[in-house]
């Protein structure tokens, strides 16, 4: 089903959930940059980007942190192992910029309250911390 096959009422409902979630986040975090789809800031020693899709509706967290060294097959094996065990999202390394990142996607089926948002965000941070600790050794 494409976005355009949804009835107008459902399209509006999804857009409203996405807009309300974005406004709630903007009121709780100090947003450093933003564009039409994303807000960006720092949070608990990570660069945090939260993107929104009205269509699905989705909220995507991308957490990134400088990695002091990137290389070696052992590190790639560790990365693969992390991804096999990760239920919420995926871990990756960008060797070109020396960066670790963790990405998780969450459905916005219903309105999201402040406490639930921070529960989800902090669980993502915990998983990113676990991945970073395994790769930064």
C-alpha cells in the first residue's frame, strides 16, 4: 500500500503524530540543527539525529561517536556478532571518518509521551554504549 492509497483521514493522523512527536522532542532537547525530516543534537556523548517519516509513520534514531581506531578483521567479526545479537537496531563503523554508529527505527502508531520517548532513547543509548565498548578496545 502506498501513501497515496491511504485515506485522507489516515494520512492526516499519521502526519499529526509525527509533528506532535517532533514538537515534543524539540521542547525536551536542545536542538542544534534541523531540516524538514530530522533534528540533530548531542545527547550523552553521542551525536544524535532523529528523523521522521509521516508516511509510515516512523522515528529513526542515529547515534554516532568518534572511534579512535577502525580496522582489523577482529573488529569486523565483533561488529557482525553485535548485529546478530541486536534486536532493536544495527551497529556500523565508517572507516573513512573514524566513526561508530548505531541506528534504530521505531513505529509511531500512537502519540508518544515524554517518558516513553526517553525510555526508547535511553535504551538505544545503552545498546550503542554496549556496541561502542566492544569496538573501541
